[in-house]
């Protein structure tokens, strides 16, 4: 209609625009039908039937649709029935599923199946399969789902909306230094107080770093990440952490691509978890009480980290240290390695 009003003096423009619209919105099957009808008009009915093995009644049906609605009428329409069958299960079973989903919030269909089976056996009812239980849950208007609630400043109960975060891609493999780095935290209790060790590992080179502190804040984790950026000879593209509060706010502001692991899934951050265990077995367990004074502990840890990255051999790297591996592969990622070593305290 806009073309008709603006360009009404240009002969054939509207027809050309309508033709372009039809061609752009025709499906492949509609285009094939139109070509068959063109063949029909040119070579006749019998030749078309022999060439495309299409029934006479079908050809006339297509031609009628083309004359009444144009080329777009040849597009396939949905064959879904207007009235669908509805699952009809005993209301007691549906109520029991709803009760269990509310009592044990959002219990999955596979774990619901044994509970529903016991209920059906007791009441002499046919028991639905796990897949059917899942469909019964989907049929419900609210999906039989419950959400945690909180009290707002008006005194009303409101639903807690979980913040969506980016997860680590499935089957991800680091391809170059800095492609993905991982961070975690070790918590230790000493004489009624807590001490924390922030840990860092580059997944490709296995270069690792750590820092002890008595603060469990995002600001402290952000300062730790800033020191790491100054130390590394390559840039970090992706940062992987768990869902701890220390990796929010100030820390998250410094990260462009922040990946999170799923809750209670430490294997998604396996490299950092392995370094945490090694650090505890080789250093922390032997100097545990030095953690009361984090400055003293960080001095000892700086010596250990120098040995860990420069001297300790890795089977995964071909029996060489992380720094040797970085130097050996510096041609692959450009700049020469000029890594500076400093103490871990600020």
C-alpha cells in the first residue's frame, strides 16, 4: 500500500513489488508446485502426470488454489487437527503429582515415578510412565512449579527471580593461552576465624597463581584479578568461576566474557580444583597456622608458586613446566614472553 501511494505514477511498479513479495515468501514446495502447473499449461495433462506422477485431481486442486489466492496459496498449511485429544488420567494421580512437586519443590519426572508407582499400587490405579508424568506436568497451566519467595519492602511476598548467567560451553577445549582462565577459592578455619586463598589457573598453559586474604569480598577478588592481568604475558578472553558471591559486582565488572559453572558441579572447573588440591597437599597443609598472618603466608607461597610454574613438570604439557611451555609456544600467539615475577602481597 505504501508503494501504491508514493509511486502510483510508475507503471507496473506495484505489480512488480507484489511479485517480489510472493517469490520471497514462497516455500520450496510451493515453488515446485508452481513449476509443475507451468509445465501443465505448456505440455498438457497427460505429459505432466507421466513426468511428475501427480494425480489429475491434485493438479486441478493446485490450479484452483493458484487462481483464488495467488502463488502464496500454494504454501503448505499446518495439518495439526483443530481439536486435539487430551490426556485423561485419574484426578487423584494428577493431584498426587502436584502435591509431591510442591512438597519437594520441582521434583523431576524420573524421581517422581517410583513415588507415583507406590501411590497407584496402594489405590489400585494404572501407573503412568516417567515420560507421561512429564507430559502431565507440562499440561498443567503453571507446570506444577513452585518458586522461592521473599518479603519486599511493602511486606508482600514476591517471587525470587534467578539471574541468568552464561555457562561454560559443553565440550569446550582451550586452544591458546588466555582462551579460558579459571578461578576458585579455598576456605580455611583457624582458631574461630576464616582465611581465604584465591586461586587462578590458565587452562591451556597450566600457569597458576594464588593469594591468601582474610576478606571474602568481590572487591578483593577484583584486585586479585587486576594483579593477574598485569602479570600474564597474554590477554584473558574467557573467565570461568563458580557462582560464589566473591565473583560478582567488582569482579564481574572487570570481565568481558564471564562463564559460570552449574551449581554443585566442580568437575566443570576441574583444572582449578586440581590445582587447589595440589596447593593444599604441597604447601597449605604444612604451613596452615602461618595463615593467621596472611603476609607471612603469601611470602612463602610466592616462593612455592615460582617453583610450581618454573620448575615443576607437567605430564599434560609433555614433562615441562608452564613457563617453558609458554616460551615454547610464544610464536603461536605473537608477543615474546617477558613475564615478571613479584610477591603475591599487594
